[in-house]
């Protein structure tokens, strides 16, 4: 019997050895919007949203006479029949009730979200506001992105601590993963394990800490997820070691026999991940804070194609309401996609495992099927087909149409923003994602325009 199976606490003294967590793929990617100066740095130009292309619409004259400064170029006059009216902003884009916003990689940001006040701190010089038409600044790359980090590259004391509980690692096979993560398949005499680690000073390390926390609260069984058998936040690394599950990612293309099992997994999550009333779990509205900011930037662009479509979709429900997103008591995965699902042999045939719970949050149950439908469209389904496939998911049946439409619009605008200002290597992917969201909006809303 492996040492870690003998009971007791893990090496950190925090998580029980038999805890369950969510990921054995290591495919988390840290945000490329991370500040070059590190977390906690104040923006050089307070008063501007910490988003590329964003600037305040008005400001008090530095002469102190109270006159308005020239409006931001990105809020220029709208052409006939398109673009935002001068000075218009959507009130939902700066909600006052979003405490402690976080970025896409889970890195907490300070500051406040109230309109006209200072933007969240810690976003860094690379994402300060720029006038529309100016090239965005280059995105900083991780110090670990130019090398392949293996098991042997990890600190010796960290490896010794892990082997004390797992047994001696006689073979370590590096696995592909995005910087700054390290992933490897570890073979010991007791079995095979999956290693996932990140330098503790990287912003993405907070995702690892969040995933370690998720291991303690996810009810497994019945939620199908790999077990976290060892974890540590010592020696300068956030490290997790999971049971290894040999499986395959599902086929989500039209006509695939895998889709019914995946949609049934959505029902399993809805049944077994709620109710969960612990108020210490971050609400899902924090996770979409950045989506709201980047959406405002795009809506302020008078040249934005289909501006009327996004404007109407958001006005349909008076905007995306954080209160509507947070009103539920379900634990949400937040990023269900093909790479986060695994088909593996089980007692009753193939079992669907859900991986990577680093974005776990508390909120309304309808968010999960909405975000998964976008993945179905990405896999080649039409919006109508995607909605039909979700008809058996009861959290989809109860979804409020106005908030579904607003969430799709916000997600699409966010991807349009990332396609314009994001790192070069992801712009094509973001542009394609925005096209899929736009096609769904056309299906749901264009006939009403």
C-alpha cells in the first residue's frame, strides 16, 4: 500500500490525503495580462480602466475650473445608425457590488468598480488605457516560457517530500503544458500519478491554491473527478499530485455518441454541487469582472461591427446583472470544455471525469450549460443544434432568457477585445470564439431587431 494511502494529513498539513480535486491535465494557462511589475502595482494613470483601449469618457480639467476635458477618442461620435451615442455607457458594465475582483487567472485585484472611481489596482502598465487606434503594448512573457521544466528541475527538497508519501519516482515523463506550469507523469512502485506545479511567485499559482481548496469541498463521490493524493505550497512552488486516470477527451462534434454522456454530466453536477451555502466561496460575478470591463471598451467603439446587436442584447434584460449570476447556491466549474472532460473505463462502462476546478465559484446554475453550449458551437454545432442538445439539462430549462442573452453578449465582446488587444498567439482563437458567440446572438436575437 502506498504511503499516502495510510491516512493522515498531507505534507502541508492542510488537505487530507484522500482529498479529491479536479485536474490531471495541467492545461491551466496563466493570464498574459499579468503586470510586468508584479501584483499590487498601481496603474500609472489612475482613473482609467485597467483594460487596453479603455479611457475615461470625461475628466475634470487639471486647471480646477470644473470644465469637462475632451471626450476619449474611443467614444467618438457615432456614425448614422451605428455606434454608441456620445457619452453613453451601459450601467451594468461598472457594477458597484463586485467586491475584490479577480483577473482571468484568478489573481485578485484591488480597487473599486464604481463608475468614475479608480480602476482595480495590480493590472500593470501593459493594460493601462490607450486611445483607440494606438497599438497595444507588448504582453510580458513568463520567465518560464522559454524552457521546458521537468520533474528533475523542481527543488530537491520538494521532490523528497513528495516521494516520502508517494514512494520513489523511478520514471518521470514530461507532459506538454502552458507556461508557467510544469506537468509530468510520475511512475512509482505503487502506481502512476499526475504532477502539476507552478512557481509560487507566478500569478497563476493562485489558481493552484484555489484548486487545492476545491479538493476539500467537492463532494466526490458522486462528482466524478480525480483524487488529489498530495499537495504542497513549500519550497517556492504550488504543487499538486493527482491519481492518474488513463482516458480520452470526448468528441463534441455533431453526431458524436459522446455528447449524451457529457450533457448528463451537467445534470450530475447540478444535483451534486448544490445547494452549497458557504458564503466564503467567491461568487461567480468576481470571475466575470474583467469581461464587464473589456465589454465596455468594445461598446465604446463606434466602428464595432454588429454594435446594434450587442446593444439590443444587453438592453433586452437591462444588462448582465451580477445579482442574477450570484443568486444561486451551486458550485460551478466555470470552464467546461473538451480538454476539461475525460472519458475513462469504469465499473458501469465509460465514466466522464471533470478536470481542473481552478475556477470554482458559487452562483446561478444556468451559467454552466450556457458556457458549455458555446463549446458545442465551437465544435461545429449550429446555435439551434446546441440549444436542442441542452434540452435535457434541467438547469438550462430554468435559465432566464434575458440573462442568457446578456451573458452571451458579454462573453462575445470580451473575446473581441482579446482578439484586438491580447497576445498575438491567441488572437485568432479569440476571434473565432467571438464569431461563435455572435452567431448564437444572431440566432437568439437578430430576428427581433
